[in-house]
């Protein structure tokens, strides 16, 4: 006993944390990961996003109660921010206190949701097209707080590589994915196309396609229509007329300035 308080737990607010969470580290430093997660804790509208998922989320029944919606949503966001697969996010949550704190997991009381649970949550979002609705809700939240989209857009795309294995129940590759060649390297998977505000660097448009879809064909979907300037790399060359049709005030595509 120390001052009448048991040494097996610390009291924080109204919740007692086990030694697995509290720890006895003498020294510490706020890492970039921890600082980023603290900022996301502050700016993401968690209640509004959870309200979009609640109507289709499994309800408690006779079996094991489902993991809380917000906890699963936080794990899902961690996957996106740090590019982690289902097994990798499970491992990371066991390894990293910063991530466990963000999700709200105390290993002294409970295990980390396993990779199958994480996979099912992602499929739930896909089935009900909730990824798009979550993105739109975040955009509304930011706009309501004065983070408005300016008149310049940066367009770009990235390949999201995926295993090409056919070792699954259907003995086939995912029909929504395709192979493509970049340089001398072949990739299989999908491609993420992004429209980014040139001033605030906020992503205001996202489109997912098979990896073999040309960047330029998705360009109209990455523009909000009020651009006066559009920046893009060589993949968007020859799209001046397309940009002018979708952005009346724009003079066309501008190549990004590269550092010397």
C-alpha cells in the first residue's frame, strides 16, 4: 500500500488502469506517431461517424457480445493511416502502447480484437458503402470548422499492391483487381486516385479502381469544379480540354515544380 492506494492499479478519472497500461517508465518522449494520434483524437468526429455505422452493426445477442463500434472504427483508421493488413494491425496493437491507448485497449483486462474480427468489420463497411459516407462526413466536419477547399487541386494516384494468390475458396483472383506494369515492375491490385487541396493539403476526392486503369481517365472525378489551377504529373498530360470542361475558370494542367 502507498498512501492508501493499492499499487496494483492507478486511478485515472473514474477508470482504474492495470499495470499493463500504467507502467512504471521513468523516462519517455512523445513520438511522432503519438503526436499524430493525439491530433486525430481531437479532430475526427467520432460520434458522428459511429452514428453512421450503428444501424448496420451487429447487436448483442445470446453469444459473445460484439466489440464496440468506436473501437473497431479506430482500428480501421489505424490500418488506413499506417498501411497495415489485418494480421499486422493485430500485431501492432500488441506491440505499441500508443496505438492501444488510441483504441482504448488495456491488456490487463482484455485481448486485442483478432484479425478475423478486423476483417469482418472492414467487409461490413464495404457491404454498406460506408467508406464513402465516412469520408463525406469528415469533409463536412472539417468544412464546418472553417477548413474550406480552395481553388487549386493536386491530382495523383498510387498503386495498392495485393497478393495475386488464388489459394481461396473460389480459386480465383479478386475480379475488382488487375495487374499493371510501372517501369520494369509488375503489380497486382488496385489504384487509389486522389484530389488534394493545394493550400490545406486536405484530400477532397478519392476514387478506387483496378490497378490497370489509366490515371487520366479518372481525372474528372477528382475535381470539385471550382479550380483555377490543377497540378499533376506526366500521367495527366494532354488533359487540358478535360480540365476546362469540368472547371470553367481553370487554364489547364500545371506540372508540379520539382526540387533541384
